[in-house]
C-alpha cells in the first residue's frame, strides 16, 4: 500500500538507543512525521538538535514505568497532531534477572508496567483516532520471550507473552476499521539489553543462556536490517494483522499472506494438539 508519506504521523517509544534509534533513523530518511516518547529528556533534546535540518522531531519526555503520567502526554500529542497513523511500541526492559522467587517484586512489576501496561495504554489511546480516520498501523515489539519459557527472565517473558495476546485480541476487534496490529520478534541483537544481561552474571542468567549470549556478543548478533524491513512491511501491508512474526526465522518477505492468512493459527500463540 502506498502512502502519502509526508502526511503520516508515527508515534515511537524507546527511540534514544538500540533498535528504537535505528527505527528512528529509518523513518527520518523516509520523510514521516515522528513523535518520540522516552524518559531520557537529554537524549531526546540531542536527537531534536541532530535532526533539525532534516525534520522537526516532536519529543515528549515521560517514564513509561509511571503509566499514570502517560495520560497527560497522550492528550498533548493528540491535541497537537489531531491524528496518529502509526504506533510503534518499541520500549522494553528485561526486568529483574534471576530466579523468580528471588526477584525484587517492585522491579518485577515495574518491568510489566513498561513492557505490557504502558504499551497497552498507548494502544488504547490511539485506537479512537485510528477508528475515526478508518486507518491505523500498530507494531508491537515482543521478542522471543513470548514464544517459549525464559528461565530467570520471568517478568520479561510474562509481559511479552501477554502483549502478544493483546495484539491478537485487538486485531479481531478492529478488522472493520482498516487498523492492522502485529507483534515483531526482532531476534538476538547486540544492544544495551545484551550488555545488561551479561553484566548480571552467569549465576543469575543461567549457564546455558549466558554462554549463548556471550557467543552472540562475539559474533555481533543479527543486525537491524531485517527487523526494520519487517516493520515497514507490516506498516504498508493491508492484509496482515493479529500476528507474531519473527524478523529472522519467518519467511515473511516471500509468503503469500493472502492465502496463508486464512489459517488463523499461523503466527499466533496456540496450543499444540496431538
């Protein structure tokens, strides 16, 4: 689907580092209007300064862990821009690493607030405007924590699994409004989250997973290109909604979704039956 790009507003969270920063660069180069949410006001101001000759970035500093503060921010954004065409929920954290029974409960809940509750709140906030305009694209970063157990990363795994089910549910509610919502698993990237996990140490992370992360660190991870391409594919595609797609492992760029989409269980969270 071709867009009038200069008229599309993208709301992006977690744009000051890692994958979020790469998403920002990708869409700056394509001429979209970008609205950034991050808790790091200093980095947001630096980004605004960096891109001022290319695009007028719109920045809003708010801590996504404090969901109650999002309400005023969203009201300001909607009042100023009148519409949000695309929401990319990228911000995410590991939460406390280690055995669940030894996790700090306050930090465990804080991770849920960032990964699940704030993402859900942002989706809820943009849906009325998207429904009114009969157009919307929502991309939710989920990660591998949604597809299999992740020992020692319980808060991350729980929140990412929950948000994928939310994506499936909202997709069914919005089918008649030209609103597509999908979750993306980007694969093992060498971002700051990798460094945080390694810094936690082998004992908390678990020996097998720790060794996998060390190997990933040495080899450089999977890079950003396929994830950026998948996000753009989902934004432009009119057929795909309610799916969890891996940028690395799924043949999304070759698949005929018009035929495959008829099987509603493909790329979703389901039980396996014998």
